[in-house]
C-alpha cells in the first residue's frame, strides 16, 4: 500500500538558506530511488524558516529503505546544527481514489 509522508522542518534563525540547500540536496537521490513516487519540498509562505517535505512511496518497505539511506542519515546527523526543533514526520494513507 502506498504511503505518504509529511515532514516539517524549522530552521534556526539565520539558517533558512542553509536548510533550504540541505533539503534540496536530498531531492535528486530520493527521486532516483525505485520506490519513490514523488519527493517535493515546500517553504511556508507565512514563515520562511519552515519547510515541508511531501513524499509518496510505493510501500512502507520502500520508505523504510529510504530512511536507511546514507545520504539521509548524513542530513539527520547535521540537523541539530541547523534545525530549531526536531523534524516532525507523519505518515498518511490515501482514502480517496486518484483522479483518472
């Protein structure tokens, strides 16, 4: 079953551009994973220190494989230097049928 991820990140004051660069560096590797359906990054229009990752994976197993990737672990190791708070991650399952 497909799984959707919403991940919220908030940069420390003055670290917004650094966080943006770090997040954008994740896009290419994530999108190249076979289980990745989409991996998109958004920045809050109201608070430029807040970023949201919107991801869809073909299965929970594909997501688990993604979470174990070295490049993602490297980002998480650096996260405490640039994040004001821990990454908030929630998993979602679609209950409507996709548009045809």
